């Protein structure tokens, strides 16, 4: 099941609730590109392999390609997000609840950006939509546990594996290049760092772009009154739209996030930045292969922690790490409660 562009435009012009849903969904995609995508290029900038402006342009381009190319190959992450909640049989109320959940995500993500904390928009999305579904259903009956468990698997993958693999990869890089002349190694890792940063931006688009397209498809089917649609095909026009909006968001910047992740947490050399990006890319490829909706923020930051700890534990600014972890812990209950509250408000008003 899919939706053509002409059909989508007709639905949107004749259904104000769908129009609001589309605006909010694209707003969340924009905020994700603005606040989350900078994680992908944080190490490139902090190791001075690239300037901020060039890195942002590179991230925007590869975010675009990641959304488009990986969705053409496999849309399993989008399917997981789509099937995670059940908004019930009333299409109108379901669409209103979905709008409320998306509104909660925008509020949460913007607040996190303001304080320079790299929270996970992926987890905010999952929590906000789940909270709205719980409010609509009056309980946990609207949550599909078999899909939600994939979030837990992804959380373990993005934290434990990210840290451990970061430690192993940087040690391997040090061993392989131990006898290489410093000047030669400098140029090798400068170029490798840029390539790995591009790969990280690509996988960010592949993971996060699919999550938001899953929500986009959910909104379109709810607008048609189809609350029981299970299987769907993402149209090419939607891939282009979401990837373009994410690229625009990335181009806005996000220097606060770059500074927190790439400069304040650990001081990295070029080979360490390369190891961190390579680690994150490997973890994200594994997650995408198995349809696990992981946090690109968690994956990248834990990889950096692992790389830093491989040098010495004290090289990591654990105060900054503590603030990040606290924000991660608060995202699920915080954004979930916010989504729940917004759903009650939206249903009462509309």
C-alpha cells in the first residue's frame, strides 16, 4: 500500500488535520537535521579535518543520500516505527493524537538544542508518539511490545557496542599505523576522517530519515481513516521530500551540539576521530540491517567515549558525559509524558 503525490496533495488540501500533521512531521524532520545531524560531523570539525561550513554542507548532502538510497534498499526501520503503536479505530481522534505527539517532540528537541545537549530525536519521536497513543487508548493497549522491544535492543547496541567497539577500533588503528611516519599518517587520517564523517552523515539520514517517514505514512493513512493498514511502500516523492527537509535543517548549523560532542567531551586527534566515526557507521549499518531504530546520537557519543577511554579514562570529560546520560534517561519518560499531556490537550480543544 502506498500513496501517490497527487493523492497526497488532494488529501492534504481537503483535510486540515492532515495538513497540520504534515507541517509538524516536516518540522520534526527539520529539527532533527538541525539538532541531531551535527553529531555526524562533530569529530571532523573538532580534529580540524574540515571547517564548520564545509562539514555542514557535506552532512547535508550525505544525509540526503542516506535517506534516499537506504530506503530504496530496505525500509525496515520505517516499518518498525510505523507498527510500534496502535491509535485505535477512530481515524480523526488518532490523527489529532499523532499531531500532539509530534508537537511534543518539537518542544523537547528545541529545548535540548537551546541548552546544547545532544539528546536523541529518535527516542523523543518514539516516546512522544507512544505517550500520545497511551492517552488516546487510555492505557498501554496501544503499544505493540514486539516492536517496542527493538528499541531496547537498539539502545543496547548504540551504547554498549558503540563504547566497546570504539575502544577496540582505535587500539587496532594504533597498532596498524604504529610504524608509519607522522607526516604520512597525518594526511591519511585527515582524508579518512572526512570519508568516515561522510559515512556517518549518510547513516544518520538512513536511520533517522526512515523513522520520520514511517510516522509520515502513519499520518497519511490515519487521514484516510485507515487505522488498520499494516504493510506499506514508501513512495519516492516522500523520500525526496524528507531528505531535502533534513538537509535544509542540517545546513542551518548546530554549532552548540558540535561543540558539546566533538570538543567538550573528549579532545580527539585525527586518527581517534576516524576511529569514532568508523565505529558509529559499523553500529548503524548493523542496526539498519536488522530494522532496529537506534539513536545516532547515542551511537556516535558512546563511540567517542570508547575511543577516549582507550587512551586513558581521565581523558574523557565525565561531567559532560553525565549531563548527556541524564538527558538520555529523561527523554523517554519526559517526552512520553509531554506527548501524553499534549494529546489530552489537543483532543479537548479539537
